[in-house]
C-alpha cells in the first residue's frame, strides 16, 4: 500500500490526475469535468435516460465499433497494398501468415455489427420520439452518419479484391449509370447534347466518376481505398463530433421532455 | 435435387449442442417462473405479503457444478476418449434436473397454497410476492404453476431432441414438409404474409407485449431453425459467413421491436389511467461517475468479447481472386443493400437505385420537420403517435428488413425466387409474361396497334403517374389530414404526402405485378425512362 500511496502522491501522477480518487461526491464531479475523454458527458444524467431497457446502448455501441474499426483499420493498412498485383495476396497472407490472424475478422464483423447498431440506434431514437424539438437537427446529422456508415461499409467491401468484392461493387455501382441526367443510361441523359454530340457518355458519366473507369478496375480500387481510409472517415469524424456536441447542447440524452 | 447429404456427423453434433442450449434456455425460463419474484415494470408491490419461495441453493450448485465438470471434460477430451459424449450427457442431466425441479416445486407451491386457502376458509389466499404482479395494462397475472410446467415440458422436448442427435439418430425434416413449405413460398406470400403479420402485431399489441407469448414465439423460432438446419440448402445459405450478421439482425430487431412495443403498451395503459409513464417514474438524476461510466465500460468489455469470439469462430469470407470475365450467379450487393436490389424486380435502376434511395434519405431527414405531434417525446407510446409509429415501423420492418431477408435468403441465380429448402438451380426457368400498360391499354383494351408517337403511346401511364402525385394529395388533405394541415400548414402536408406516395409506390407496383403482370406504367426505353 505504501508503494501505491507513493505513486498517487508523486508529481507525475498528480500532473495527470488533478484530484483524488473519485470516491466522494465532489471528486466524482471533478473527475468528469477535468478529464478530456469523460467530459463528453455531463456530471449527472437522468436515471431513466440511462436505463438499458429504455436506451438500448446502441449509440454508444456504434461509436465504440467505429473506434474498433479505426484501430483495426490502421493496423490492416500496414499489411495491405491497394493494387491489382498485391491486394488479394495481401489479404490471403493476412489470413494464412500473420500471427493472431483475426485482424480482418474483427474489422469485417465489426463493420457488419456497426451497420446493425446504427439501425437499432435510429430505431430507438424514433420509437421514443427523441428526434422531436429541440433535437430535430441532430436527427438530420444522424441520418448523414447512417449514410456515412453505409458508404464506409460499401467502399470497404471492394478492398479484398475477390469475386465477392468486385461483383457486389459492380451491382451497386451499376445504379450510378442510371442516375437521371448524369448517368449514361439514366433518363434525360441522351437529351443533353451540344451540337449533336452527347455530353454524357460512358466515359464521362456518374458511374465513371465513381469507378474511375468504365468498369471496376485498378482505379476503382484506388478510389475506394482513399474514400474508405481517408475521405469518409474524416467526414464521419466531423459529423460524430457535431452529433455528440449537439446531444449535450440540445438538452442532454433522451428522456421525457 | 439431393446433391448433398442433409445430415453429416458434424451437423448432428452441432444440432445436439444447439438443442442443449434451447433446453437450457427453457429450463432457465421454468426456474424463473417457478422461483423468482416477477414484478413487471411500474407495478406496485405495496400491501403484498412477503414471498416464501426462492431458488434452492442445492439446485444452483448442482447446475453449475455439472456444467463445470462438463467443461473440464471438454478441455481434457484429447486424453479422454468419449469425453465429449460424457460431457454432453452431464450437461443434459443438469438441464433436465433444473427443469424437473422447477416443475415439481411449482406444483408443490400450488398445492400448499390451495391447502392454505382451504384452511383459511377463503376461496383464494391473499396475494403475496409469490404471485405474478403484471404491469398495468397487461391483463391478469399468469398462472405460474401452469407456465412453469409448460416451459419444463419445452426444456424436456428440446433435450430429448438433442440427445437423439447425440446418439446418432438421423432425423431430418420430412421431405414432404419441406416441399410443402417451398411450394407455398414465393415473393407474394412472403411479402403479403409479412404485411399481414405486421398488421396483426399492431392490432393485437397487448397480446404480443405479454412475455408468455413472446417466449412461445422464441421457442417456435428455435424449433423452426433447428429443424430447418437439417436441410442442406437451407444450411448452405444461412451459414455463409457474410449472412450470419443477418441472422443476428433478425434476433436483435425482433427483440427490440418487442421491448419497445411492450413499453409502449404499458405506457399507453398507464397514461389512460392518469398514471405517470414508465420513463417518468424515476425523475431524479444520478452521477455519471460511477453509474454511466461503469455501464459503458461493461458494454465495451462485452462487445469486445463478442467480436473476438465471433472473429475466432468465423473466418471472414475470401473467394477466388477477382475476375471481370466470370460473373457469379447470383451477383449480390452487400447485404444491407439487398432491399434496394430487391426493388430492381419492380423498378428500373434509376428508380430503385437512385430516386427511391434518395427519397429514403430525404424522407428520414424530413421526419422531425413533418412530424409536428408534440406528444411522445422521450417515452415509448403508440397511441399518442399512431400514424408516425405505424408508418415508420412498416417502412423499416417490412419494406427494409423483410426485403433484405428476401433478397439474402430467398433470391438465387438470376434473382429467381427459391423456397427456403430449395436447391439453387441455375437453370430454373420462371416464365416472364409481364406487359407494359401501353400494351394493356392500346392492344388488349382498345384492340388497336400501339401509336408510333412515344407520348401518345405512353399517355395512359403518364396520366396515371401524374394523377398519382397531383390528385391523391389534395384528396388525402381533404379527407384525412384536415387537422394536420390546419396545425402544421399545407407546405408540410405536401412534403409529407409526396414522401408517403414514394413509399407507397413500391407495394403498389408489387401488387400490380402480381395481379395484372404489369411491367412498366410508363415505358420509354428510348430515353431510359421507365416507371
């Protein structure tokens, strides 16, 4: 015990934790206020608001899974090269050669679980009417986060570069070809002509922009890799920050108004 | 079509453990009903005599002791030939012990009680905490003796089935039953059945909110799933690693739908009687440290364990290297988009893949601004927001989740429909005799050739489509949404009506396809404009 006391009395410890153990009311308040991570929370919440049968814990689960995806995703990036030459073999090696080879499993199953958790979180928010004033705008942010989650999952689906991957993305991206006005097989696209020359062709339409080519190929892999690892996570992080901030500003976690 | 065996030693071993788990769940349910204090949410226990029964210690010790012994045997099964089978028998014995002890004690408690009542000379004894205290609005207390015995029986039935497989009996779901299920399944029966089930659940929600019916449905699902796993084709699709999350999704969505329904039913009954709703019972606040942070910590630990176990048990799928020349049949989008892919049966890509998904996103975002009902903010209720609740749940459960299930489990090669036990035959031929409205109107109805002018040719469909969006909203506004328009303004109403019409377009198109084989309402393939 003497050692423990020595540690908690040391300058190093005290420079990190600026108050004694949170065993009394005062310090339980101070710990939330002074800790960067904990200060996402208020000091106190309504008891009913955190009852499991009321709140289901799905929003927090989604955020936790997002962190799991970031951590495992960064580790996966150490092993994976997004080129036609290497992509598939790197995934194969990850399975067969790597020690503790469940990194991709954690990432993939975590992604599936995250999609389900987002849906259940929105389901609960709807069923308790928690999108009603003053939380209207945070629900809109939430819908954008749903879209981000689905896009993250969708772009990640291509990266293993196996049959499952390219054909699922082919099926999905074929829709872009049919976008009204900007897809080559979309209604209205053939009307966009300049001096008799079509503006929207299979080399300049929405699908081409998405895939970086007329079909799923190396440029697609590159685009999806960048979207998956950089662009969408950054956007999602920004949205998450706004989402959490608005939870606090719009009256705290859901409870009877 | 039996290309593969329905039962293999591995499948039978798996099923024996599956039924052991099902039996354990029911033994636990029986023990819960027999011994535990069952006071439902928000019910009062004031003025009740204390309880006299409790979970016997010897039973708990015996149960966990036997399971512990079985675990040791499993760990040492390398050194002990036949260790697995012995471990299985020990676990089965523990389940049976709990089930029978609970059933016998429940009967004993009932006997004691009626004797006591006879002595006291009253028709029935005063209520005690041994009685089931139902939530307000959920009807009468349950008969604990009866329901203990029912779950005891269920536990025994499941355990006997498990032992049957453990002993090597090859019982598969009879062929004629599988064929019958396949014969009646189809997109029509599946979708119409889901819609009917949805209507029934909303209409008889008080009944569904009851724990007894819910547990009965869980048992029915366990039985259906166990029996279905004896079919090769069913198993082949359900156990694809990427499909496993969907099985999880079904379980979670069903559970949470039930939980929300139950709390809403209780709240509605409470508020009808002037009582505060469940969410208002404890208005006081609590400190985040330790109450919330510990909940979060436990949740994170549990979720980490689930993910790691899942990751070890199931390898992430990796198929053959990508080849742009060999297209798999069926080619499926990721599972969460299969509802959209299913819509491709009824709409062209520009509708199913672009317009309708955009409308879903826009519609979701619009919800807080078109739902101007101030009630139901922060608590579960159905009655106070019937329209919003039913519309959203129909959209989410039937038009989204059910279509994903259909697209994942029942759509095979060429996106043809296959029954749950049907072999995915690439050569299955489904006659396509769908016709466009222009054919129906000009050729079948008027008996003339179709006009050559595109606009004239498609005039009937264009007129109907325009009328759909131009005529129905004013009618809705005049007859059904008068109050809404007065309170929220016509701008909100027209946005709401437009979104509703987009949502309704899918079931409408489905019905038109099934009844008059309609392919397109408006068919202008010259400009890729088909509705």
